[in-house]
């Protein structure tokens, strides 16, 4: 019965996608159709089909190629875990704790009238299908530049990173130990994250940081950074995770190493769930990229290199949620609006607002869906299709500064890049000692 309910839900979702073009008269959907190319000149056509921050990007030179919508399936092990365990999952009355979670999606059936629906959507985003066990993103690069319509492509800084990696202690579906690492009973860590070593620029070479997330709603993250300039391991505070520079323990001397991605918004919304309040803003059919044509991604020639364009944008069914910090948690952002894809359960974009309530930063993620991250992969090949992030951009829309990241980088020694649920990293990779030893 449970499997039949999940199957019915999938059929309903596919039918909804099939209606998005040509069968919804009198709506803004008729303004674009597969085959259209949207440039800055045509930006008003998509104003109601994207977030305000994405509209800013289109108006400032990011072009879109509109393509037909097509389905993205969950990895079979994740789907099976959802069928097996989701019925037992509950939220605590105050919504701060997810109870009885083992693996798969915790809340596959959502009622928009449920007062806890926004929080359930966020927990689905935490335990999402894209990386359920572990991942090792190798050799990716981010370029910092000022961007805008027809602005020259002029890179201020390029940051190259050796590893961007994570390990889940709970919710594991493909790599032993499954579904829960025995270490979870001792440490109660949901996941471990590491970004190290930074390979360039020279004044950041060898730097990095490690972060642990705990199941206890009242226990903050443990975070350490290593700065090779001072040769010092430093303990970071959670509020620093909302700052793009100090949050990663990175130097910012002489105006260099300007970055826009903050650790609380790596891979979408990455802050501790229990430290925010959530408001459900609705379900919308909006444009997003989940079948990107290029990997490595291409640099947009019409916005100063601040995006990947032109790329394939299609209509997607998204959940829109507003996240605001709870009282006592001092974040730089007053709120974040998340646009979460209803199949991949990954934010295709998000808008962040400053303390005065003005739109500040926008993040866009370009995803693809295939059985390998790059066409000529020899190792990172999977028995089924899965989603990969191939590019990400964070834009300060008040200054035009953008961090444009390529996953994989365009000039790297190893471009397969994404090793997802392959046991490429284990818990030992996330020790501070390992981070320090990896520094040149």
C-alpha cells in the first residue's frame, strides 16, 4: 500500500509537469515556450516565472534557453528507504526535532494546510536524495568578479579547492554502514563537512575548515578553520557561518579574496534547521535548471562571466519557503527565500535579504541529471541516473559582485569531480588533524 501511494504521487507530479506548456490558458506560462531564448531584452517575459534575484540576473545579461520539462527520478535505494521508513517519522510538537528518522525522505506526503508543512519541507531538504551517504567534490573553482549587462569578463580572484566533502552518519542508503553509522549513537552527529585544502590564491593556500552538525536541537555546530598564514587552528562560532569570509576562516587582506557564498548557504540552505522559523509561501511552477547541457559549464559572455549561459531552463514544480533566524541567533541575513525543486529536493535558487529587508544576495544552482558527472568519466559512473550540481553563482545584487563556481573547474587535474555515495571519503577525512596535514 505504501509503495502504491508513492507511485500515485509520482504519477500526479508527472501529470502536473506535462500541463506546464500549452495547456494552461490565460497564465504567464504562455509567455515562454520550449525553443525560446530569453535575453535581457526579453527579461519581462520571465519576471513571474523566477525569483526576484534570478530576474535581476536575466535583466543583467544571463540568457536562458527554454526546453521541455522532463522528470527526475530518485535513486532507487533512496526511494526504497523512503517507502520503508517514512511512515514512522514525526515532528516534535514545536517542530524543532525530527523523530524516528532512519533513511530516505522523512515527509513524502505534504499537506499545504498543515501548520508544520514549511518545517517538513526544510527537513526534506536536509535529508535529500542528491547525496544521502557521502560525497567528495574534487577540484572545483570559483571566480570573483563584478558583473552586469555586457560588462567585460574580468576576474578579480580565483579560488581553487581540493576537496568539498561530506559524510552522513544517518540516512545512508548506498554505502556501508547503512542505514545509520554506529558512530551516531556515540556522537549524535547528523553529518560531517570539510572544505580543504584551498589550492589558490597563494595567500589562502592550504586553508580550510571542518564542520559537524548535531541531532540535538540545542547543540550548535562544531566548526574549526585552519589558516596557513598564522599556522593556527581556530574555533569558529555559528554566527560567523552567515559571513562569506570569516565563516570559512579566510583572509581578506587588501580587498582580495572577495567571496559571496557563506557556509550557511553552501549547497543551498545549510544552516541548522532548529535555529530558524519557517513560513510556507506556496507551491509554484517556475523555471529552473535540472538538465544542464554542459559539464564543465560554460561562462556567460553577456553578463561579465557571472553565470552559466545560455543553459537549459525548464518549468519545475517548486516549494517556496521563507526562513528567518529565531530570536537570539544573529545572522547577517534577515531572511532567506528558498525555491526548492519538488523532485530533486534541492533549492534551484534562493534570495537573501539584508537587515533592512532589501534584496541582497541571490544564489543560483545549475544541475544536471545523468549517470555520470562528465561525459568522459571513467570512475564516477553510476548504475542509475542521479542529479549533479555543475555550477553555482552567488551575486551581491547591491554591488554586482559575483562568485561564479564551476563544478568541475574548467582547468583541473581531475575533472570527474563528483564522487557521490561511493565511499570516496570516510569519517577520518573530517578530523582537524587530517585538514592540517593536507596543507602544503
